[in-house]
């Protein structure tokens, strides 16, 4: 009886120590023991909590490190969770607004007519009586001719006076200036009080890159920072040319050259 009680106690101790009692008895030796302390809980397998069970947004982390397509309906933002990134649509909004503003500005810009190729500088036939070096201004057709030798002339497109500001006559070039300053005459200021009283020469100056003054009058052959006005009735009596054309003409004529306006 004592032997049976000893075996029972040994089996119970083996169970508490994590030993297989049968194996220990058959081998005649105790098996390896895993010590479990009574005051400590039994260790459990470590498992990662899923997004549905944790409050740490596990699905969101998976979403960041995957293409997002495999998440389907699994990814749901946790209640009260505020992502630390800014949604893509918000980031793109300012760019879209800026593009819309640019398109609006483009639409608001005035549409300029294309330069008519017929007003390009050309070498043409000339059979008139004026001698070489003479300038002929054909106001109705908006051309300026510089007579050459051998029955030729260089023809340039020009802008001429508005109705009521055209004139005809014979003048001489009394002066030549590069990038001339501009002082509107009193008559022009009376019509346009918004004009500046004086403007130094430069790309924004309405007299353009060159000016050739006609006698003692206020009229000039000059360049223009508005090339789209060539071929139109636009001035207060002056003859305007594209800057590249007036520079070309300026280099070909001298002070004292005859100017015939028709």
C-alpha cells in the first residue's frame, strides 16, 4: 500500500513538473523537466493583432506597405483616428486652382491678329521718277518704299494715321535717333490725359528702336512695340514700322533724305 501511494505521489509530481510519468518509469530515469512557477502565468504564443481586433490600425499599416488592392473592404479607418498624411485630392487642389487661374488669364488676354506676310520687307519693281535714296510713303496702301537703283525699291509695311490724322506732302529727314525718348505734344495730351508726360527710350517706348524725324513737324518714321498694328490706321500722323524693319531702314538712309508722302 505504501508502494502504491509512493507511485501516485511520484506521478502527481511528474505531472506538475511537466514529466511524462510512464516514460520516466519505463526508462528508470526522470525525463527533462520544464519548470513552471506557481506565481507566474503560463506563457502564451505571441500573435499579431489584426486590424479588426486592435486599436493600432494594423490594416492601415498593411495598406501603407502594399498596393492596397488586396485589402478590399478590410481596411476601415478606426473611429476617431486621424491620419498623419494629407489626402491626395487635397494636395492636388492648389495645383488645379492655379491651372484654372492660368487658363482664365490666358482667356482674358486680348487676341492679337497675326502679322500679314504681305507687309514683310520685300524687293519690288519701281518705275517712278524719284531717285535712289528717296522714301515714298504710300498711305492708302500702307507701304513705305526706299528707292534703289536699277528700277528696284525696298518695300516695308507700315501703320498710318487714323481717319482725320492722315496727311500728304514732301519732307526731309531732319534727325535720326536710336531708342528715342518720347514727350507727347500738348495736342495729344489734351486727347489722352492719361499718357505719361515723358518716357525714356527703351523696349516699352511707343517710338520703338529708331526714329527719323520729318522736317520741323511732329511727325516721325519710327519703330513700334505693337507690331500687330502694322497695316492699320492707328497713329496720330506718324508712320510706324516693326522694330526690325525700322532698324534696317535707319541704316540705309541719311539725314537730308527726301520723303514723299502720298
